[in-house]
C-alpha cells in the first residue's frame, strides 16, 4: 500500500505524463506539414533565393545545377545544367562545372547570379539563359550577393578574398573580342591566375577574354570591372550587402570573424575600407543577414550558436544556442499575431522546423508548419512564408 507522500508523487508523475502527451498531440495537430513540395534536384540544395516580388525562386545544388522555380505555379521554370549538350558540335557550356554554392537575384528580378566550386560566378536570366561568366577567384567560391542598386555583385570564397564586380549600369555593353572565338569572358582588371591563359582584349577597359582554337559559340561579352577587398585570415563563407543603399556589406569567415565593410567605387571617389570587425566565436561563422532597416545583423555558426549584433559597431545584443546542429541560414521577418506586428529572427539549424525568436522579448515562437525532411537553407517568399531546401533534395514551402 502506498503512503500519502508516495500517492502524491505518483499523482504528480501521472499528471505530468498526461500533460506531455496532450501537449505533444496539440503540437502535432497545430503544426502542419509543408503546403507544397518541389522536386527535381539530384544533389543537396545548398542555397535558395527568391525574386523581389516573391514569384520566383532559384536553388543552388550539389548536382552542379541551378534551377529556377515558378512559386505560384509550383513548377520548375528552367534548369541550368553544367555539361554542354552538344560539346562535339562546338556548343559552349551553359552551366557550372562543379557544386553550385549560392544564388542571388538582381533587384530588378530579371537576372540571377550563381557561385560555384568551379571558381566562377555566372549570370543568368530568369528563363535559364546564360548571360555571362565572371573569372577572378583562385579558389572555390562560397557565396555571392547582388547590391540593391543592381550595379554591383559581391562574392567571396576559399582564397580569403571578398571580390566586388562593378557592372556598367543595368544595360551591359557588348565588347567585341579582337581575334579568335571567345569561349567565355572574364570580368576583371586585376590579377588573374596565369595558368588560365587569359588574353587581354584590345579595349580601354581591359576586359579579359579566354581564347581557344576550337570554333565555339560565344557567350555575351559584357563590360565589368572588379576589385579585391582583403582582410580575412580564413575562408570567407557568407556575405551580404546592406539592403537599403548597398554602401556597406558584411562577410563572415572560417576563423569565426564577422567584418563590416564600406564599399567603394571603381572610379576611386570612394575607397573600400573595413568599418568594424568582431570575433564572434572559435568556430566558422557560416551564415549572415541584415535586418530590413539595416539596424541589426544576424549570424549563424557551426557551433550551433546564433548571434544578433548591432550595426554598424557589431556589438553583440544577444546569443542563443540552438542545439547541436550548424546554423546554416538566418533571416529577419515581421509576423502578425493577434493583429500586432512582431519582428522576428528565423534560423535553420538541422531540424525540420525553422527556429523563430521574437526580437523584442527574445521569446521563442513555434512555427505553424514543418518540412518532411531536415532543412539546409531557406529564403523568404513573404513575411509569413518561406521556401526551404531539404536534405532529401526537395524544396518545400512553409508557413511560419
């Protein structure tokens, strides 16, 4: 026979067990699964970007391809492959030759930049047509971002460099190569790897083109200048332009640092310079994002820690542990609850549900739906909807 204290303890254990079962049932009932699933990739999806109007998405994959999706119709609009279909007939390749690591839409929504382990940045239109190839990096490229003005692209990678490609306006000018057939052009006026055998075109802007004896179709030859920003002592993993003016940018690296840069101009009127730097943690910082008003910066690390920093001094406002998985994506959004707007930080960290915290109270918020597989990356479609890349090679649309 149980004593009074044992009966009380047993009753508390029973009540606690019933509460946990009911709470789990309620959570499963409340949190639904993804509203849509998009399939087609044969490799892990490394990065997703959405167009400014939220109608298109682009995904970068380990299968060496880039896909462009129509979100409204839930279909693949274009596939950008990595191998020329008719190489023996002289057709040029229309895709990357290695893992595609990052994608970014131009602010007009008509072009997409992609980065790859093949050391190039490629520019596409939204129908998957290749527009240009940017050469200059000497090691694999981890990230790229398009400036809000549309006339600059930033990229960074394992060569420790942040490179800024400055386009000559929205309508790029055609440059005629001096002789031979142009396989692809390189946006650069700086130092190029000598083994690439680049030949300098005979024009005042020093647009480099790669020549070959084989007769092949040429991609467009477009004017652009680039410059290198040095300062990192490790592989640069993520980067992002400041969203309002694009006059500043952030980059994060393998050595645990986050740096904020003032972005200059190729005409020399403004010089590139480091504004501030913060050693966040003794682990790689692998994701970063600006708040829409440029007042805060979020960063995710391989140590399963997410940071919120004040801009521009990079003072740490708070940090939060997310478990044991890498924080592979971070973003800011504004959610509406009980007719009140709440600014939130969301993050992907190895689970099937995005983490979400309210900025003002730091309270954690439960997402309304979850993926059918673990998330790797995501991008905002609108304030309450994201499109996620999962380890099962699919894209899934969630309501947060």
